[in-house]
């Protein structure tokens, strides 16, 4: 029980604890894991943290079906990430910070509610695959065509 503290970030290594059955993070001003994940319970928190830990090891993160409304700060702050899968969430936009991910080669944000892409997406010069299907886009930023 780590409830009612001042935790902003839970170390991703917590997701590697095989015997973790319950973690109460309520009452903390958390930035990571996102509140949507915390509300889904211990198994979801553990899985999220495990995926973030894997991202730090492999450069790839798969956070599909996590009910995310924002791109997690963990992902945006890890410059070495090359593949991000955020499909089937509740995203309505991508943050401007996406443009800081210089090594990003593959981005899948399909099946969300995205209606606008930031111009900064064009700063991802290594971007090879951008999957945007099943969103609410009406135009693409000039930076990508």
C-alpha cells in the first residue's frame, strides 16, 4: 500500500515483480502510470509498467487497448524509442512532444479519436510507417504532406 503519498512516477521495474498481487496507488498525484491504467487495477498497472520497462530495453512499446486518453510521459521522454503502438485507445490528439522522438520509425495510432495531428510530427525524420486508420482526421499537417 503506497496510497496517499506524493508519488508522481512508479518505477517501471515494479512491473517485473512476479508475485505482485495488489498495489494501491490512490491519493497520489501520478503522472505514470496514467490514471486510466490505475483505475483498471493492479494487473493493468503491472502490465503497463512491464511494457514501459520493455520499451527501455528494446525501443518498442505496445500500449494498445489501455484506455489511454493521452500519450504517456514515459513514452515521450524516451528518445531511443523506435516503435510505438497506441492503437485502440481513446486518444483525440497527439502531443507536440512527439516531434522530439528523433528515432521514431513506426507509429500506430489507429482506432482512436484523433482529429488533428501536430505539425511537429514532421520532425520525426526517421518515421517510415504511420498508421492513422479509423480516426477522425479531416486533414494532414503540411509537415507530412
